[in-house]
């Protein structure tokens, strides 16, 4: 996954949100070109969100496809009251939750007690950004779920704090607090991870 994790400037993001919402509404009316623009405009945001929320970069593309399939299935009910991005991220969140439920109900078929570690050992190493991406996912996975979601929504996907608060369903001050605590935890974990390397050099 080679997508930027830096949020766009607020004015450009607001303009992009307005355009994506307009494309979603046009796609609801049956415009295939608008549907394509809608997917292109929001694909990376959904991909980043589901990758970090699920903690499983290997499943991120499937979850992203599932999100858009669900969105187009319910597009006829979308009226533009919320931005298309916020609406789509709420669908993505349900897709991730459903994937967790499905995985919990599915019997484990691997002999090893930790099948995820076994799969990760078979992945190619030495690819640009591979180790950094896995390290970031590991650090985020260690955060409490509420802090992780607030951090990902605001710092990775780039939602304004106010919009993230409405999306999560909590006061804006709570979102700010969760992001601040998540950032402090990540900085501490990075410092602890870098300390042995600094001593060895």
C-alpha cells in the first residue's frame, strides 16, 4: 500500500469533499462517470481507514471493495446531508466490524496458535516502506481502540476534529484528548524502539 498518510490542507480538503459529495449525488442519479469520480476521490481515504482500523493491511483492499459495494447498494438512500466521505467512512467502519465478527465465528484451520504471525513470516521483506508500514500498524494496534480510531480519522484520513467527533459520536474535546494521548503513546513507543538501535551504533 503506497498511499500518503498526510492529510490535505483544510481548504483543498473541503473543496474535495464538496466535489465527492456532488459526484455521489450524480452517481445516485445514474451517471457512470460520476460514479467513477466518486470512487477515485475517496478510495485512498477508505483504504487508509480500513487498514488502520482493522490492523490487517492484507485485508484492506478487500474491505475497501466491500465498502464501495455496500455504498453503491445503498446510494439510492444517500441524500447528501453528511459529506460523502463521512458517509462512506461510516460504511467502512461497519464493514470492518462485520469482518471481525465473521473472523470470530470462523473456525481456525491453521495448526499454529498464531496464524497471523505465520502469514506475516511468508510475506516478502526488503520492499520499500514494508518494515515502516508494519511498524506503524504494530504501534497503532497497541493503542486502545477509541484512541486509535480518533488518531486515524484526524491524523491519517485527515478529518477535522469537529467532523471526527460527529462521526464517532462524542464531544470534540474528547477527540482532541484521545488524539493527544495516542500521539504521546506513539512517541514514547518510537523512542523506546529507537533506543536499542542508538546504543548499538
